[in-house]
């Protein structure tokens, strides 16, 4: 009797869950960082893909899958990455604080004061 209906599934055959409902801030930031790091030597290609991600973020907000505060944090990072020079590109990628949840641009306090 080798058949048992409650056997364990092979982990490699489990479906990958890519449900935006399950994504938290770290996941969204991680996806952005992974995209940038995969294209570290091709900033223009990364910028093109970041623009596509911005569309996805907008759709996620419209569908209630991403809140406005998290989108603003992602957009703030995307703005830095889209407007920096190629020399500054690697600096942003290597800046560990930039990729942490809760990061805020340094000049925000100066603008508000």
C-alpha cells in the first residue's frame, strides 16, 4: 500500500505565491532593489523597468493592494534612481539606508521648515 492521500508535496512543485495582498513594504522595496542590482551595469534598462514598476504600483493602489504611504516611499526611491546620473547610480545601490523601510530623503525636513 504505497498510496496515501495526505502525503507531503514536493517543495519544488508548490506554486509560487505572487499575490500582492501578501506583499509588505519590505517585499515591494526588495523587488525594486533586485531589479536595480540585476541591472547595476545598465542603468538605462533599470530605469525603463522602474517606470514599468511605477505603473504596477499605481494599479496596486487603485485595487487597494498597496497603501498610499507605501507607494509614496517607493516613488521617492524611484525618483532618486530615475533622476540620478550614471555615476550616482552605484552610490544609491550601495547605500544600505536607502533600501531600509522608513528611509526618508534628507532634504524633506529642510523643505518643510
